[in-house]
């Protein structure tokens, strides 16, 4: 639950920063080409901001995963389910033969 709340708090912070960039006077943010010089008629796509923030936070969360331990856990699970996977493979082969003929 803590990670979910942290995710949404970071998302809210990013949206607030984006809103500040939109309402800031042209001289405050030192990027003169950010709105193509149109002045007050600014279109700001908040869905792009939310998507970008979400992808960035997802990458940060994925960076904290121990991938060596995850691979070991998956391998152990597959070894534990070997008999069931073998039976599912045979069932798929038999169904494929039935469908083919």
C-alpha cells in the first residue's frame, strides 16, 4: 500500500510542477522555445505528462527489483511445476492434432 501511495504522490507532484510551468510567465522558465512563442494561447497535453510520469515511475520501480532473485524464483517455480507443464504440453499437442485433422 505504501508503494501505491508513493506512486500517486509522485504523480501528483509531477502534475503540479507541469501546471506551474504552464502558468509561469515567459521569462521565469529559461526555455524560450517551449511554447513556440504563442504566449497566452498555450495548449498543454496533460495526458502526455501523466503518461510520461507513469512510465518514468514504472522504470524507477523496475530498477529496484532484484532480477537475479526473480529469475531464480521463476526457475524454481517451473521446476516445481514440471509435471504439470509436461501434461499441458501433451494436451496441447493432442488438441492440435484434433484441430488439424
